[in-house]
C-alpha cells in the first residue's frame, strides 16, 4: 500500500463506493432474474370490453312485462341473488318501479295514470359522482377506471352508509345468509354473506370476458349500453337524436343510466 | 443447600407439568396431514400438464398471499389473467380455476387448514365444488 499513487487511490475509492451503494446486489438480483417490476404478472383479458365510462340507455317505450321479467330474472339468476319475499329484507339488483316512484320529481297532479304507473326498470346508476363511494369507510365500494361503481365484498363491513348515501335505493343489505334463498345457483359466480351490502355491478365479470351485460342481452333491444365518452358509440348516437332523462339528475350524482320516453 | 428436598420436589413437579403436553400424547394417534391432489380432473391431464400455476413449493408457502393478490387484481383492477413464472397465462378465479382441478376441497384445503386451525373465510361466499357436498352427504 506504500507505493499507491493518488490516481490509484481514487479508482479504488470509486469502485468501493459503487459497490457499497448496492452495486453488487444489483448483479446478484439480475443474475437470478428476480426483478418483478419487469414482468407483468396481471393482465386484462384481450377479449375484455373496455371503455372510459360505461353507460346504459333504457327505452321505456320498448319495455313490456315480459322483457322486465326476463331482465330481472337473468340478472338475479347468474349473480346468485337470493329471492327473499319479505320486502324489508329483499335483495334486488335490477327491478321494476312505477314511473311516479322512479321519477318522483316529475310527478304532476294532471299526469295521466298510464304514465304515472308506467313500468320502469331501475338499477344502480353507476354515477359519475357516486355518493355511496364517498361515504364508504373501507373503500369496499369504489369507482373503476371504466366508470363502473363496484363492490369489493371482501372489504364490506356492512355499515350501510352507502345505502343511506344512495338516492336511488339501488343497494340491498343481506340480513340473512343468502344461500338458502337461491334455488339454482350459478357455480361460476360467488354468493354474498350475511352482513354485506350488494348491488348491480354492470356485469363487470361479463365485460371482462367480452360479453355485454346480461340485462342488455335479455332485453331484446330495449336496453342499450356503450362508452358514453366515445362520440361514435351506439348510445351517444341515440342520446344525440332522442330526448333522454336521468333519475334525480338535479342531485348532481351524474347517473350513467338514461331513459328514453 | 437449604431446603434441598423442597426445591428438588418443586423442580420435579415443574418438569412434569412442562412435559405434560408430550407425555399425555404418548400412545395417541399422530394425525398426519396428507392433502390429496389426485382428483379425477388432475389425473385426466397428461403427466406433463399436471402442474399448478406455480411450483408445488411456492404454492405451499405462498398460496394465501397469491390468492389475496389475485383477488385485488380481479376485483379492484379488473385484470383477470395471471402470467406465471413460466410465461403461461391463467384465468384468476378461485371457483373457476383453482377448484376446477382441486375439486376435493375437504382433502385439499381443509386437510391442512383444520390441522393448523385456520379458518379462511373463502367459502362464506365462494361456492365449493359440488363433488365434495355429495361425498359429505354419503358419509
């Protein structure tokens, strides 16, 4: 070490610093091929349908009792929604409501009884500004990037703030174990458990497989869906040429379900 | 040693108490955990295809972590495909992927979970394979 010159000393110092800063461990990790960040472990399915914001248009003129029955039936069947008759405990994802109840702010003394009692299919509106998401203390309900207001049943603690927050009554609470109230279970979809809140999920599991929502498929054209941010989508064309209303739009939740009269 | 007899007597009592869990189990049946992976679904596959999404060792140690990551990827990010360390792609689903092969929940999941007394809440909501229920009914 006595005959080391200034230049040699600086070289050794430099290499030493480099190794000390984790230089050597980098070689070790690269050697084993263990850098996880470079490998994309989780992917969207290539056939998955994607949108910036999913929306739905329901044509009330085309709705009849059979279509309403088919839509609710198929939705509740494939999602293992229990059939509980007690209205205080019933679970519903999509259901029939009279016009006067679905659109209470439009009720008028001189409205014809036909319109007042016209059947309307109602479901979660997948609001752009969802109050249920804002009040959820565990982020069990959240808005997906494609606008779907989703439920993560694993995180729901059953506090029912979201039910109080939703102005559309689109959420149901499981007062009892739903299993015994499902006759023909769909083995591909899970149940829920006692003590969680559930609602329509815009058939996210079908969209992820490249299929349209089940109610759209069963509605024989009465329900349309698409990406509302895409000006060339089917629903945007319908909305630009028809008068459409949304439920309780003045509340500012910006629902994504439109109704044609 | 003062009070030697008392001390030794106390020590003997202490030793007996401490070794009680071992001495009590002498002669009793030793429950060996033996999870089964020989379901008809797995045996149907050609031998080269009989592989889980990751190695047996990894799955044994990490399956709980992996299932939670899968759950978050599917439910929260809408990502449904898993690319394993071999580059093979799988649909991430407990009901529709894992249990399609491992159709023997009682012998595959419960065997070890019961032994170590953990109660995962998967089956509160997820539907367990049908075969299983039939077997239980027959017993």
